[in-house]
């Protein structure tokens, strides 16, 4: 089972490489965190964005690394792309009413 933490969620989007306290940067870029999402657009000047998953949709980062070729996987990992690796926490309005104070 993966790592868990009990902490207050302060914002709904976290940049994994900057904000994560559960996994090391190295583990995150290798795709070892099951919570990391990948969202990136293609950029003509960035070689590591020339693949089918660079389309602004959100994917599980580990799945992206599994499905691209070995060369592209190395490029993506080496990029340490802070803006592409993120986690979103959903906010459900009304749940706070369930907590008794």
C-alpha cells in the first residue's frame, strides 16, 4: 500500500516536485508516486513534450512513463518538469457540515 498522510489540504493543486512531503523529487520524477498527475502541452522547443500525452489533458504520470518509448521516458524524467507534475485535490462543497465541532 502507498504512503499516506493526515494533513490539512491548503490548496486544491500542488506542484509535486515543490510541494510533496511524502516522496522525494527523485522518486516522483521516476513515476514512483501513485498520486502524481501529468499535464503538459507540446512545445516545439522542448524535446520532452513531443509525444501523444502532451495535449493539456491530465494523466497518471506513471502511466505516461509506461506508454512512451524508452528514449522519451528518459527525456521526460530528465526534464524535472515542475509545472507538468501536479496533484489536484477535489473540493466538495458541503462536506464541512458533516464535521461536528
